[in-house]
C-alpha cells in the first residue's frame, strides 16, 4: 500500500475505514476515518513510503501520548502498514478558531476565556518539558459541546518539519491568537488564516483597543505584554504559560464553563452536519461529489498551506441550495407560478386613486379658505394672542453641535472623575474611540455604591432636542436622557437631583440606542446618565459609550 492508494473507502491496518481527505501537507495526507473496532471517528495522518519525517512523527506521537491534559486531543495509535506510516488521533466535532473568526471577532469575555483554556493546557504541557510547536487558529477547536480542544500536539510540527518548538514560541503564538480573537486582524505583516494584517502606527503594532472599540483594557494590556517588544507603559512581558494563565484568570475568572454565546457553535455545527458525520460507513469508491482537494489557507509566515485537522465544513455539492425566502421566514417553492396581472387593469386602478386624491386635495383647499375668511372678519383676531398657539420646539432632524462635554460623577457617592480625558471621544464622529466608566465590583449598578454616572453635553445655547442617539459597547446597559429641572435650562446643576429624566431605556444590547423625549425639549445642557452597566469580566462591570449624537 502507498500513500496514493489510501483513499475514501480503503481499510487501513484492517481497522481504520478512510472517509474523507481533510488536509495535505508537503505530501503527507490527513484523513477523517472510522475506527471499525470501536465504532468511533478518528483522524489519521498518513506519510508516504520512505518519507524522511517518519522518525519525527513516531517521536512526536510518543511525546503527545504522554500529555495528560484533556484539552489536548490524544494520539491513539502510530505504526506502519505495508510501508505506509500512519498516526491515529482523536476526532473533535466542532469548529476551528479560524472558521469562527471568518465571521468576525469574539467578545472580550469569549476571547479571554478561550485563550485561558489553551494557556492552562500549555502550562501543564510545558511542565513536562515539551511544547506544542504549532499553535494557530486551525489547531484550536471549539467543540460541539462548547469546550476547547487543541489539535496536533507535536505531530503538527512534525508534519510541517518545523522542529519541536519551545514553550516561549507557544506563548507568543497564543498571544497572536488572542489578538486575532479580539480584533479580527492578524498581528503580522501579511494576511494569514483568512485575516487581514493588523495596522501599524509608527512601525509598531497597534493595540487591540486602537483597532476595535470596546476591547477591555485588561485584555489589551495582556496582548501588549505578549506581543510588544518592549511592552508599552514599561510593563513586564509575559513569556510563560503559567504567567499568562494567571493574568487571564484575573480578568475572566477561572471557570471552565464557556461564556454566553460560545455554545452557539453547537447549533452551527449541527446545522453544518459536523456531528456524527465521521461515524458513517463510506462505500469502497469515493462519492462522485467528493472533491478530495483540500482548501488552501495562509500561514503566519505568508506561505500557502492546507486546512488543519479540525472537521471540514460540508462541501456545497453535498447540500441542496435552499429555495429563496418569501420574506416572512418561510420558503417559497422555486416552481411556484408567479401571479400574473393585466397592465390595463393596473392603469385603471392608478387613475382612480389619482382622481380620489385630487378630490380630497380640492376639498381641503376650499375648507382652509373658508376658515381664513372667517378669521379675517374679526378685526381684532390678529391682535389677540392665544396660549394654545404658543410655539413649541419642533424636531428638524439636524444634528446639534456639541460645544464641550464633561463627565458627571458627583460627590458624595462619586469621586468626581470618570475618565474625563476620554469624554471628547464620544462626539468625535468615530465609533472606534470610546469613553469608559471606572471598573466596579460585584453588581451592575456600580457595585451598589452610587445611582449612576454620566456625561453632560453643552450645546452652547438653548437648542431644541428631539432625540439623542447613544452608541453603546457591551450588552445590558440601562440609561436615561436628562435635562436640568425647572424652566431654567441654561445652567448645569451640580447635584443629581437637579436633573430630570425625559427618556429611559433599560437593558440595551450593544449598538445604537435612541432616547426620545415624549415631546421636543429646548435646553442648553443634555446629560446621558448610565444607571446599569455591562459585565466586563469575572465580577467586574464597566460602562462604555462609543458615540453620542444629539438631534434637533
């Protein structure tokens, strides 16, 4: 048997039924297979006869088999059969991080939790004196159950002939994964793993917070300590998995339960058919629709490579194209006949509607003229003011100019300061820059210490305000639109009780929130007042505003 004769339907070593080609790496092939003895899905690496990597793969398999952390997929078997070297490993149903990032970055909590799980696994591995050697977005998988699995321990590096690697290289590679998870950009000079390169500033990698609004400061600092040389603000670098695990645990906690929304991978995996696919017996000949050529991706050094060992997405040829939606959530049959109509009938209906509108308009004109004549018959009518006709501010939709703004955290409950230097970022026209509150412990209502914090916007002169649009970062923010109490709207009260709420929105998700008063209000000062803030990490809570637009 040769590497070329190992194909879908073949039985390797009398036990492993080959199912589907997952990847091809410099002549080595990675297959999805079924262990017919134990009736379970497995991954099989196959080297051609006489391949110089044979001894490297055997050595890597022995080192991988000694790893005890359950987050590493185990090596189950490694041997030769009819001159072909093969290595059998566990199968993980789920999605690699690479595929998840193709749809956008993760939340801070998700990215921090994922990195901490991988870091703890590496920490245990490094204590044995070994390294993974090839941490990348394709070797970290979120399983169908929402857990983290690390693929290709030692064997990935052996197949790529990159050497066994070092613990420091593993930690740096994990820093790249954390950066990519937070920003959706790859921290390198060239595109990699389907991601565009992160931007530079004065030749230095921009921090995650500079690339994407809302990245927690704590995770931004950890990324900088992992990747920057030297780190900003003279902070010590993180070079060990133990140090990284400790830093991340201080931010996201130590729970192994996946954060909210991470379990969405289960529904996605089921929809894509990744569960139980590998346990199906494959016929001796490959199906006609099966294309054994694996997709190509970019590595961190810019060279093309094939997909990693995580389960591949079902190919389009295996799924029927769904019929188009009819707009109400159901599907319209493609062979359903379209309604036909007469152009003559449509024109007659249009003419009838136009005639009716003309009659209505003429009646309104005549009625208005009669009313005006009645009013001019009274000589003193134009000189009599009426309270009911006093003009009120009306909304025009134009954006009011913000002259200046300041944070509002009044004593005695507050300390009078909530990052005042960042307040201008809330009206600079860029959602990539943000203002954040201080971090609060235990409770979303500012730790129970105060009723809220906010920002006061000065419009310079009394201005009609019809609505205020606030762009929030993080889910679960409650906020109010407030103006000075009483008739005097030209002074800014120093106490909270000097302001009255005119619009309220509770438990708002991330994104733009519109605060609309019950009626337009004319005021010089407007305050956006936060009463509940999102969970940042662990037991920490922090509110974040990206942009505020006040409309007349």
